[in-house]
């Protein structure tokens, strides 16, 4: 069988990622296909690009090499069938993870096929090292099983004298599934094998955070190796494969970084609620005063950089920051009212004092104001939480952990 380096990597590995946290937009931005065994299955638009490239590579290069002298139309038909079978086997790989995860108590919300492979979005991480490695190997085992099945079938049909193209499609499926299984078994987090590696480290060291940091380090290194390999191929004239490996590497590096940061943050913020970090009873400004009045009566006096704005009855309606004031030309500051220039309430994340800090970080990081209003059950403003408060708490806790690495007590929370 000749190595195909045609218009596209019809033999390049696809990637399996779990936990949409690294690329949640992929999961959200997809066409819903329906449910299989209770799991929502979707397709990202980028799959259409891959499907086209695959069909093109198969019809013009791979299949003519595997089964020569067939009519052109037969190659295209077989290529479409093979590509569809490939996506079905990718889905089977992800479903294997999902079903084992569910069996072990972790719910899988959705499976999405995208440019580089499949993403299974879990509601939470595996509960134990044992669950993690079982979930991790399930997908690659499914792929290797499909590879063995397709290979055997190709072999038997060949003995029975079936058309060469049928054998060609099955042979290619066997090969691509074997690569899917083996590539994803590499111990590079967040690939399946990397998750298995993390589970082993977690099991032996008892520390999930440290296991993740080490496994993510291996994943990142491997990602850089893939990028380097991609650049070598690309400069050597193998454009599409070079691009493909470069993309895989880039994805691995960014996913490993994101996952390590999330786990680290999760660990450092454990046990902290908004009440612990917020500034209590913040100075508020009436929504009806002007920017000039705010500067004169509030900013120079209190020296805060943001003020929730309220209606006369005390209802918060937004948040004004110094940055918003700066955008008003000085000559207009006597006219511009705070309610016109402040971030409206819809743009400011709101939370309760007992919410976990971790739950507020994503909306806080995404908001332009960089601050969240803390409202009690009756909607009264009781505090304000800035992203910088969270950053400081993270720094302090990291410092605390560094100084007292054995301390894992929740007493840290009150000291942060
Ligand atoms: Zn997988």
C-alpha cells in the first residue's frame, strides 16, 4: 500500500478531546443531529471541510492506489461511503467514552464532531483515578476493535472474491481506525492516553492537581513536537499534512495549557465563596448625576475605580468605571449622566454572596466591566467582586501552598 500524500491527509490521525472547556464554542456552535443512547450528538460546520478533503483524497489518491482500474464514479461513491463510515466510527469512539463514563457516574452532555475529531463534553471530571483511566481507554479500544473488525472483514471478503473497491474501503477504514486508536493512546494530555497517564499519576501520588500539571506538561511538549513535524512537512512541500499536524499540535498545546490552568484554579479556589472575597457595602452613586459630579464628589473622595449606580429607591441599574468616564470628552462631562455612560446591568455579571468564586470566574473574565455585583436574595446590593480580587486570592493561596505545601486545610480560605 503506498503512502498517500495527496491533496490531503486521508491517513492523518483524527483527535479525540474530552471536556469542552478548552473549546466550548465548538460544542455550542454546532448542528444538532439528535440523541444516541441519551447523548446529544452534533456536528460542527468544520466537519464539512474535513469531509470534503477526505472524500477528495480518497477518490483521487487513496482508493485508486488500493483498488486500481475502477470507473471514476465508483471511486467517488466509495469515497463518500468511506468518509461517512469514518465519521460513524469517530462517533462510536466518543460514545464508548460516554457510555463508560455514564456507567461510572459521570454524565456526558454532548458529543460533537469538528475539524480535528470529536469532543465529548462531560458535566464534570471523572470521580476517581480508576474511573478516569477506564473512561480514557474505552474510546481507543473501540477504535482498535473497529479496525480489527474492518480488517478481518476486508480479508474474508477478499478470499470470497468480493469487488476490490469494497476491500479497499474496508482496508482504509481499518487503517484509519487503528491510527485513531493508537494516536489517541499517546500519553499526551489531553489526548485519551494523557488522561490515562494522569489517572496513573493521580493513583500513585494521590494528588490530582500535580498529576494534571505533569500530564499537561507532557501534552504540551508533544504538541510542540507535532508543530515542529508539521513545519518540517510543510517546508518539505507536503502542504496539507504539514498544516494538519501543525493544527493538531497547536490544539494540543492550547488545550493542555487551558486544562492545567482550569484544574489549578479549581484547586486554589476550592472552598471559597463570593462573600470571602467581595468588597462589602460598596459606595454607590445615583444614576442621575453627571460624570463631573461623580469625579468631584465620589472619585476624588473615595478613590475607588468603579461605582455601582442606583435609582433613588436603591435599585442597582449598572456599573460605572473610571474607564467609562475617560471616554467622555472633558467638555461633555457636565452633561453626561451616569445612566447613559455606565455599563448597563445586562452587561455586568450578578451573583449571590454564597455562590462559589469558581462559578463567577468565567462570566467575570468575559465581562468588559471586570466586576460582578453581589446581590442578596431580595436583590439588594451587598458587595462588589472584581477580577483583581480573585487574582489576588489566587496569588495568596498559591504563595500559601508554596510555603506550606502539605497544608490543604480550608483554613486557607479565611486567610486568602
Ligand atoms: Zn477518545
